[in-house]
C-alpha cells in the first residue's frame, strides 16, 4: 500500500473556536433576562415590605414611649 499522506504548503492553520448556535444562546439570554427581571422586582417588593414594617414598628415604639395614642 502506498503512503498517501502529502505535505501541503500554504496558509497556516489558525485554531478558531467552533461556531456557536446564536439562536440557542439568544433564547438562553432572553430567559435569563426575564429571570433577572423577576428577581429584581421581587427584591424591590421585599424591601418595600421591610421598610413598611420598620416604619410601623417605629410608630409603635414612639407611641409606647410617649404614653399617648397617635
């Protein structure tokens, strides 16, 4: 059997990353964006509840310390 491997001179082969599926990554980005939006909205709602409860607690403390009703 004859050796069929030959040397070829020409362009140097540059290793590039394989192409990615842009559509798939776009879908993942959209879903992650929606999840991040929901988490940030939930975070704001939690902060509003915490601040509201802290405000009510401060009013109750002032009411207890002053001895009168507000």
